[in-house]
């Protein structure tokens, strides 16, 4: 099936201490974005990195008008960076991913072809290339936790590979700022009556940089915010 390009696409990804990865991620995005969209922008949200991530972006892409860098003065958390990216998107479609090079943009054309299958196209990692403890927490505990609290059952809610029409999230209010923020977004979209189509994507081992998602502080913050969200949900 031939690909009909999107009229416009905003690509965004949070980044925290990804100086060793960010250049290649942006170059990958610049390669595939013109293949799937007539007009596009690439937004990087640097969440208070201390390793020079923002400097790498300015050095290599400072004059590229397709690339926008947004910086947080301090580390606010994945959810806060995700929300900043989401609010900064200007175009009709939004594609969100991560900046750790564990996903490749080469699968984006397949996602665009699937856009009529449902309101939101969501990736899921059929074979996760993460440490065992992170797989146990995310793949098993989180799935049942989300089902119990929010009646949300998805194969891989946190998979950082999502294609969403911007009209569905333009006025969406997200109250969390931790790793649970993506779950909150999907929960609220589901309650709007939107449909999801889950499509498998390849997941690659992290080669550079450190994962922060399985840090006890990060997990505890997400746990607290998910309970608060559950207690306050309408």
C-alpha cells in the first residue's frame, strides 16, 4: 500500500542527559519526517540535562528551522517534559517518541499508513530490550495497576511510539508530571471515547547513557501520582 503523506506533523521527544544519543536521534527524525509529511517540525524538550545535551543540539542543528529546542531550567521529570512537548506541537498530527535510540524512525512510515485504523496509533514492544527489573515493573505490574485503577488495559501503555491527531490532545488537561503522565493521557483519551490500535515495534538495547525509569525515586513518584490521580479522577 502506497503512503499518502500527512499534511503536517509535529515530532517531539523529551531528553534528559542524552548528549551521546541526541544528534543521531534528530538526524534519524530529519531523514524520515519528509517521507511521511508535507510539512513537519522536530521538537526536543531538554529536561534540565547536566551533560551538555542542549549544547549538542545547538551545535549541530542551531540553524535548522525544522528543529526546535525547548529547555527546562532544572529537571522536572519525564511527565513534565512530555507535557511541554505536547503543548508545543503546532501541526495537525503529533508523533511522540524517546531520545535514547531504543526506537528507530524507520517504522514511522508504517505507522502513518495505519492512521485510519483508529483514532490513536500506539506502539508496543513485542520484545523489550531492557533490564529484567524494568520489564517486570512495566510489562506486568504496571499493566494490572492501570487496569485496577483506571480500567485501562493496553499491551504497552508506556511505549514511546505514538501517532495522535493534535485535535484530540489540544485541550487535554494533564495533572501529573512523572512517569505516569503518558498513562494519564491514554486514560483521558479513552474516556473521550477514542479508539486505539496497537502495532508492534522493534525495541533496541540502550547503548549510551543511563536509564532513569527504574530508579526507586522515579517509581515512588509515579506511584504517588497514580494514587492521587485515581482519588481525584472524575
